[in-house]
């Protein structure tokens, strides 16, 4: 008799968990991932031995860029049910976002044994191997992709990238031509093709190819930076400036765009706004001596001599033998009437000239001073006004994913709130409602009841 009485309650509990999961799926459909996570957490608490709530919560966390949380939930779901390839695929994507490419490859290996015809997973595993510079194994994967999907244009784009990394630009160009023949709307192929043109100083071709890529992927900031470089070399300063402006609109922290836009503003005489660009760079990289020197010269031009002296002093402390900086600081001192300081700087310059012409000696920067410079390939302050480019060309890979949805990029101000506040309404977070009880508040209400 007791057993019969318990059966309806067990059935009701099962129904409640299924209903919670249904509500969570509905919340995900409407892209309310926070609410979805709350639903799935209730399901996990109720029945932690079911894999589905863990997996669904992992998906919601993935959409919110919580990759560590996604990995943890996927791992728990896989432990409960290790026979579903989609869970390995999701965890693999999260590993990729965390730059853990070896772990991602291991997950894709497992998933492909279960689902050997999954094109997306073949592609992502290949890209992971490219990131790890395992070009031999990546080439074998590409051969398999071509044998199964001979019209898959992205495969030829990756082949071109590998060829370029190995120094064979001719083969790279051939593979890209094949890729664009199969799919002229492949933005990645246009980007890599433009990279070849830039490396060969074919500025007009690079401009046209990057324009194609931007038309197909208008929100990728690196394309605008590269096109600006091509336009600068064609003396299209207005177009280059527009590209740097767009880059900063898309990625406000982009170093190259701020630095090069600052240089361009110097060229057109917009010194005050050029100072703003270098202010931004120095706020992010306080030891970037090239940016500091650029700002110092601009401050000197605009009459802000004391700030200019501060910047020159920062550079001279790091590079005591930077004679141009000493000369310019001496000029600033003279204009401010600080003749003693100016004479001291000028004396150091004269002594350096004597050492160079008569003694044949001139101190050089030490290896330690070179390492202090942020840009490893650009430690010569005489190149302060040259356009900056990346030390090595990079390609932004686009990994395939069957998971869809927008991350909630809502910009909002957040302020600390107390744990409890007085309210005339019961607390509710959509899922649960409760009313906290505080004896002192109740006593106060009893004493001051109206």
C-alpha cells in the first residue's frame, strides 16, 4: 500500500524535471540564456544523474562566452553518458576558445569515431593542427576532406595558408585561386589572397582583395588595418584614415589602428587629436618608448613643453645615449627659461660628439635595454614615424559550429547591491519567490503600526 502511494509522487517529480527542461529550452530559443541557466540548474539539482540538464546548461554557458563553465558541464555530462558526439564537439569548441588546441583535438578524435562524416569536426580538428603548426598531420586531414567533399572551398584556403607558412607563396596562390573558383564569396580566401599581395608589395591588388573580404565580412577589424596599409602605399591618406577610424569603431583597443592613425594625423597637421591616440597607447602600454617619443614631439609642437619634457625624460632614463631626445629636451628647457638644465643637456651632446669623432667610441644600447622595448622588431627610435605592422602575419580562423545564437553583448553599468533591502513586495527571480523575515523589522512595525 505504501509503495502505491509513493508512485504518483515519483511520477510528478519526473514530470516537473521534464517541464523545467522544456522551459529552459524555450528560454534559450528566445536567447535569454541567464534564465535558461537558472532552469537547467534547478533540473541538475533535482536529478544530477541525468546528462541532459548538464549538457543544456553547457550550451547556454557557451552562448554567454563562459567557456570554462561549458567545459565543466560538458565533462560532467560526458561522464554520465559518453556516447553522444555533440557533447564532445561542444567541449572541443570551448577548448578552442581557451586556446587549448591539444584538448580540442582529443575531443574531436572521439567525436569523429562516433560520427565520421561530420564535416565541421574534420575542419575544426584540421584548424587546431594548423594552430599547433602540425602541418604534416593537418595536410593528411585536408586530403581526407578533399576526398570526401571535393567542392569544399575552405579546404583549399587552409592548404594555401599552410603553403604560405612554409614559404611557398606560388602554391598558396594556386590553392586560393581554386578556392575562389569554387566559392567566390569565401571571405577567408580573399583575406589570405590579400596577405600574399601585401607580402609582395602589390598594393592595388591587396586593396581590391581586402575590399571583397570586407564586403563579405564587414565586422572583422584586421581587414581594415591591412587595407589601410595598402591604401597608404598608394598615397590614399583619406581612405587609410577612414579604415583606421572604422577599425577603432569595431575594436576600440586595436594598437595598430591607434598608433598608425596618430601618425597619419601628424601628417595632416591634426596634432591635438594625434596626442589623443598616443595617450591611449601609452595608457595601455606605459613602457612603449616609441609612442612616448611621438607624443613628446607632438606636445613640443603644440606648446605643452612641461609634459614634453616629462616624456623626453622618461625616454632618456631608459636610453641615456638618445642624443636627439636630449637635444629636443634642451630646446624645451630653453623656451621655458631653464637655461641651466638646457646647458647640461647640450654639454652631454657635445661630449658624445667628441667621443665619436676623436676617440672613435659611442655607447650603444645594452641587450637589457633592447628587451625593455615592447615592439621587439622596432627598437630604433629613429623609426618613430614609420607605420607599424604586425611582427608576423596572422590569419583569423573561423571555426565551424552547429550551435547558433547571439551572445548577449548588453553594455550596462553595474553597482554593488546589499544582500537584503526593505521591500513591500516578495522577492522573485522569475523561477522562485520568497519573503525574508527579520525580527527587528517586525518589532519596529508592531511598535509604529499606523
